[in-house]
C-alpha cells in the first residue's frame, strides 16, 4: 500500500527531534490530479518514468514521481544546510 503522505523528521546526531514536515505522498498526488481536474485519469505509479512525458499519461507519471523525488532531495539539502549553520 502506498502511503498517503511523506513525513520528514529533523533530528540531530544525538537523535534529538526538532520538528519536521508533512507533504502529499505519491498516491495522494495521483488522486489529486484525477479528483481536481475534469479529464485526467486516475493512474497507478509506474516503476520507470522518463524526465519528459510525451503523452498526458506519461506527463502525469513524470510530474508525480519526479516531482516527489525532487521534493525529497530538496528537503534533504535544506536540512543539511541548517546543520552546517
């Protein structure tokens, strides 16, 4: 089962928790594209996606999966920047 949300936890090397963030998960992103538009289909994630979609379906997969991947990478980079300061 895919999670509905992605959670980020900011902890230090002593395992002290400072807070975090909650963001829509992959399943929720697909469901939102379907629910809040008139014609986009409800899709299930695919294992392989290209960086540039060449159809509506492929573009939805690229946006959902690559978008989430970029978000996760961005959060990790942002947390690392806080640790360095």
